[in-house]
C-alpha cells in the first residue's frame, strides 16, 4: 500500500454536508416567500371583495328613488354595519370580520336631492389608525320628479 494515497470519503462528506446546508437555507427562504405571497393574495382578495361590496351599494343607490327610507335600507343610518367573511350583514360584532360605514350628506333643493358621501370598509377590530380596505366616494343627484325634493 502506498501511504500517500488518502481516502476521499472525508471530501465527499464535506461536499454532501455543504449541499444539505445550501438546500436547507434555500428551502427556508422559498417557504417564507410562499407564505408572504399567500398573505398578499389574501389581502388582495379581501380588498377586491370590499370594493365589490361598496360598488354594489352605490349601484343600488343609483337605482333607488333617493327617499330617506331607501337610503336607510341601503346605507344604514350612518352607523357601522358588521359583515362576515362573505360580506353579508351579521348582527353580532363578535362574528364580524369586516366593518362597513357610510358617511353621507343629503342636500335637498327645488331641483331635487343631492347625496354625497363615502363608503369605508375595514377589518373588524382594526382601529382608526389602520387604513381601510376600501374607501369609495360617491355623489348622486336625484331630479325632483324622481327624488325627494324639498
């Protein structure tokens, strides 16, 4: 036997350990990226659903006659409306996932009624310091023959 010939098993084990280390680090980074992408996707879906809810409320406003009863039915009395994950109204705030609020002003004149306001939707339990998921301003004029003129 030649004493200068060394075993290559140590070199193989070092390469294999480095390969496992690189694989472990890269898989951790990739899993974190997938988790972050999932959170962003959920936030985008929630914002899209909130915008859809606000647009539907405004479309219902456009289709109504502008009377006080119709406004209360669609927008509420200016109080907050609790919504579940599917954006359906719930009566218990503990079950609510989202909070919808409509702030609006009515101006009656001889020509008709002008309603201006904003629909805000945010996550339930989130304070005012967190920006809303959706904030959609609106302005609708109901002529005197359609609306509730003064």
